[in-house]
C-alpha cells in the first residue's frame, strides 16, 4: 500500500469525528435491517469531508486512489465506504476499463447494505459502464447472483445509463429477469431503475409495466409508476387492483 494511504485515512477519520452525533448513529443502526457500523456522521458532512480532501487526492495516480478507496471500504465503517464512493465519483474521468474487476470485488466483499450499494453503483461504478460500453455485458450474470446486493446492483448500476438516454434494452431485460425476485430491496432497486428510465422512455416503460402488471410485485410496480402522469399511473394501478 502506498505510504500516503494510511496518513490520508487518519486525516479523513480526524475530519469526520468532530461531526459525530451519537443519537443519529443509534438511529442509523436501528434504521437498517442489516448490521451497520456507523460513526454517526450525517450524509452532508460525509460528502463535505470527501470534498475537503479531494483537492490533494486529485493529483494522485489512479492506482493510489484505488488503494485509498479499498482501504476505506475495508475499514468496515459505514461513512468510510461513502467517502470512498464520493472520491471515486469525483475521479470518474480518470477511470479505466480495468477498474471493473476491482469495483466488482468491492461490491462482493464490502457492500452489505442498500445505501452503500446505491451510492457506489449509481455514481462511480455506473459511470464506468457509461464511459466504457464494452463492460456492460459483464454485469449480465448479476441478476442470478445469490448475493442480494449484486442483484440490486444489476439494476441500480444502470441508472446513469438511462439518465443519459442509453441502455434501455439492458435496463428492461434486467428488470424482467428480476421481476419475481422475492427480496423487497431488489424489487425497489429495479422499480427505481424503471422510474428513472420513464423520464426518457415513458411509453416503453409503461408498455413494459402494463404487460407484466399481473406478476410484478406491488412494491416494484409503485416505484416504477411513481413519476408517470397521474392518469397513466391510476389506470395501471386500477388494472392491478382488479387482477384478483
């Protein structure tokens, strides 16, 4: 590990500690169904910490930055994973196709809650797929993973693509493969993807939902329809309510 990494980790920790709120920490522990290890720093302060350290870190080479991000993830502290994600987001223009292997390894080893999954995949990891389309087939097996976060990630990682007007076929195919997933956090993940896709591709998403409304879990359906015009949303939900 580069010698700058331990000192930067210590500096980030020293930056976060004055913002610890023990009541907020206890609330975060109770909020997540999964075990989490937060310091108790609010999201705005975590992002501000990443922003304060970025002017020095941005001069680092890519490998040193990835070493820092990995050390942050490996700490097991909730806020550290968020800082890592924010730093990688700031450095997205310097990403390389070979980063995929390391990102995927972090997803498997360190992501254990929906917040880490989302902040990582909808920013740095999703931007990687946006910049390098040839990487997109490498997520095709994620919907079948036994890891619930990989299955959620298979959907939410596509959000940057559909926001950019790309990847609709991949998004709909992924949602279709996740359609019957029993995990409500996976259902919310692909429902969120469909909701975001509906901004650019309203008719395609509506047709997808209506064709599957008899089998789509209600949680995913409500997420997918959330930003549809009221008349379309009411019609889809009315047909769903009458499905028996």
